[in-house]
C-alpha cells in the first residue's frame, strides 16, 4: 500500500523526475526542471519565482529560459501591471513530443545523415575497410528509415484529423 503525499511534495518529485527524464531527450537536467516547474504551474512564473522555487542562480535560470524559448518549449507571457517577463510552458503533450522530435532530428540525426551520405571514403580490400563500409552503410540505411518515419510522424500534427486521432488514442 502506497502512502499519499501532499501536493507540494508531489510537485517537487515531479519536477525532479522531469529533469531526470529530460536528459534522455538531450535536455540538461536543470533546463528540464525549469520546464517541469512551468509545466505544472497554474500560472505564468518569472525568473525570480523560478530561482526561488528551484534554488537556482539567476544566471543559470536566464540561460536555461533562453534555451527553452529558442526551442519553443516555453512562451513569454505579458502580465498586466508588471514589467517582469513571465513564462509559461507548452502543455499540449503531442506538441511537446513533436517539438522534441524536430529538435533531436535537427541536432543529431541530420548531421549524422549528412556525414554518411556526403563523406567520400576510398575503401580498400582490408578487413577494416570492409567492416567500416558495412557498418556505416547499415547505419545510413537505418538513419534514413528513421528520418522518414519521424518526418511522417511530424506531419501528423499538420493534419487536424490525424493529430486528434493520435490524441484520442492517448485517452483510450
């Protein structure tokens, strides 16, 4: 039997876990924690709020916020009567998923494909050369199939009906 925890502890645990999970997506842990905080926050937060809630330095918070903004994972929000910048996370999980796929493809898969497709190698008859050619051709073929599959997945979001079907599957 598991014991229940209060909402503050549940939020803290979620933020820590979101930060850890984010490292699997290629996002630094601190950036993931900031994103997690904004994701579960019921209102937009400013940098001071984030610093206080996560016990982070101003410089770290500003650097991570800039990256999250560049990646379109969070948005600036205007709050009446306040000159501070406030931030809110994209809360649609499908949009987040698609955005992370786009980023990982751009930063990792495309450079690998570019290298494999455009690198001219003078293969010889040595065992080393044969093995290198075999492995790199396999990686190239796999990467091309993966890229094609991810492109189709990203396009799902461009079609309202298909993206709603995918979202409906989440609820099932």
